[in-house]
C-alpha cells in the first residue's frame, strides 16, 4: 500500500471539506430564505476570504472531488 496520509494532511483535507460544505449550505440557505427560485450558479457566497458565485463553488468542489478520487485510486492500486 502507498504512503498513508499524515494527521496534518487528513486534518487539512477535512478542513477543506468543511469550507466547501459550509459554502454550499450558505448557498442553499439563500434559496430557502427566498420566495423566488434563484439561479444558484450566479448567487454569491463568502469563503476563502472572497466572494465566490455558485459556479465557482461548483468548479472548485468538482476539482476537489476529482483529486480525492485520484488519491483513493492511487492508494487502491499500490501493493
């Protein structure tokens, strides 16, 4: 099996996932609080010290998920 992730690496990935989940929650909260249907790809949320629209969040979370999948596949193919 490949090199296991250190505690610090796991904590960093966990913290990153929390940032994305919080941003997604905030985006969905905007819809919940609004009578009209919103275009969530154009609505903004704040994370990483900046405003980011839903499309930006979509792209970043997609890239993060792909990277996580690569890590899992690398670990499964070692050995």
